C-alpha cells in the first residue's frame, strides 16, 4: 500500500472497500496492523481508511515532539491527498484524542465522531489513575518489545482471553511488531 507526503512527513495508509468514508485512528505506538481483524468487517460497508500516525508503523518518525493537533493536521492533509472531503472518524485511545482535535480543527470535514477508550485531553484531564497503566508507561522506553507487548495485552484483554487464544495473540504480536514504533528514552 502507498505512502504519501503530507506536510513534512510521509504517511503510510491503506484504503479498503467502498461506500461512505470511515477513518480509523489507532492509539499510541500502534499501526495499521492494529485493525487487521476490523478491516474485513468494516470494509464491507465503508470506504475504510487506516493509516500509521507519525512516529508509528511505516510513517516517518521525525525526532520532534508530537502533538495531537499536529497529528490531526496530518490526517486532514492525508484526506485531501486521497480525495476525501469528509468522513466518519473513529479514534481509539490516543487516536481518540487525535480524532477530537480533527473535529475541533476541521468540523466541516467530519460526518460523525466515534471515540473508544480515550479521554478529552487538555491541562485538566486525568489521564491515568491506574497503577497497571503507569507500569506500562514506565517500561515502554527501556524494555524489549516482547515484554512491552505482554504488558500491553494484560491491559487490553482479560487473562483468560490471552490464555484461550494463543494463535490470535501471536498473530496480533507478529503484525504489530513488524513495523514497531521506536523506543525512546
């Protein structure tokens, strides 16, 4: 699938299916592979767009601080390039923060806003009061990727799901780690 130049970076994206445009924005460190089970379902009815945020997957990873506003602008630029005037926007986790910024910055380009496992951001947001999430954030920069993924799975799924679905867990791990986000200190 293609990459396009949006502003100062190249963004990797995929388009699947036909119908009204639906854009799915993944969360922190995730890439298009996060949606591998979702793509076949939603692309039956929508023109589904998935992409790698700056700093993740196959998109460029410039060594500058990223903001959700910057990433919303990346999305707006991507949509212009691929010829989508407005779309349904779905954001998961950090992708939900990006989606909210997109809605604020480009309201005329938004058909609907769908948010999952996210927060509203800003200086008064309570982003984390869960010790397991704190631990995950602390190990992220310095741990081997396989350890990071194990901790991520403990946050994402119930232990019995992980135990009962080893093939799915392996497939998910293999897809996500094929193009990982860089570990930074």
